[in-house]
């Protein structure tokens, strides 16, 4: 009975785990990594997932769903956004930040 119950719980958990996504990558500006603690967030549907970069400019966000997301990076009091897609097996999005006409912009590396 215990074995059957454990198997049933595992079977119910698999769809939940399979629907989770992951976004990760490195953010640079001017050829260097952005400072540690730079705010990074992903908005996927109605949900938002927040994180920060480490000292190498790397970020890692685990999101509850897959599909189209907006990645937002806050640096120097400005926010740059970039469209990305979250996949169940993870999606790497390395980002280059640039300032054009006084506005912070983001593009994929």
C-alpha cells in the first residue's frame, strides 16, 4: 500500500515538474559583467519571478511555466527588457546591455 501511494504521488508530481521552466545566462555591459546584485526578473503570463546576478553577472530564474516571457534588467535606475522563451529543459539567454541616446537597452549576445 505504501509503495502504491508513493508511486501515485510521484505520478502526480511529474506533470508539475515538466511544466516548470528555467531561464539563465550572463549579463554584460561595456564588455564586462554587470555588478553583483543587479536585479533581473522574468514575467511569464501573469506571474513574475525575481532574482539577482552574482559577481560574474550570471543569473538563474526558475519559472513555473514555459512559453513567452519578458526578461527585465534594472541597472543604474533604468530598466531594459527583452523577449525570451522559457522551455522545460531550460533556456539560456545571454544579454548585452547598452546605453543608446541615454536609454538602457538589452539585446541577446
